């Protein structure tokens, strides 16, 4: 592509980074990250989210946090990636705290969070990362 004089766009990078995750190739992902910085596209939210997601999926929470902290703008996807990463590492309390920080949360999601929180506090029920995902998914499908 570049050899033909065609510069990659944000869409190119989001797809390439997704492919790096799908194929398990962090080394190429890091090279792509360097190229993104060189082209000045690291501040584009979808590109930054793709970088953030790549590092999170590879379990590199340090680089994921670096990307997250450098993001001037964040959207729902950004927060979802951060919450998912903390769930992946078993940090339920951090994931819940981040969820509380999100803006524009629907009432169904708040009800789901209350349900999860009650389960978490209960001595007989100990939810895991799949529980929160299931509760949130159920709240999304239950629009009442």
C-alpha cells in the first residue's frame, strides 16, 4: 500500500491492529503503533481504542494504561475496553469503580450494576467476571 504511494487511514490501522490481535502477533502490533505515532494518528479515538484494546488483549496492562492515559478523548468503547481489561485480570472492584465513572449510563445498566453489587456483597454468592458480563448483557436485552 505504502509502496504504491497510498497512505493508510484510521480505518486501515484499526483493521491492522485487530488482525494483530486475531493472529496473536504483538510484535507487528508494536511496529504498527510506532508508525501510528509517526503519522500523528495516535490521538484519533478509534485508532487509540484499537491500540488500547490490542495491549489489553495481549495482557500488557502497563502499555494499555500508557495508551489510555495519553488519550485526550475517550468514548464508550474506551471505557468498555478498560473495564474488560480489569475484569480479565480479576480486578472486579476496579472494573465496578470505572463503570461508575462512565457518563450516559442507562437505567437498565444501573439496575444491573446494583444486582451485581448485591451479589458481590452477599456471603453466599460470589460472582466472577462472567457474571458481570451476563448481568449487563441481560440488562441490555431487557429494555424495561
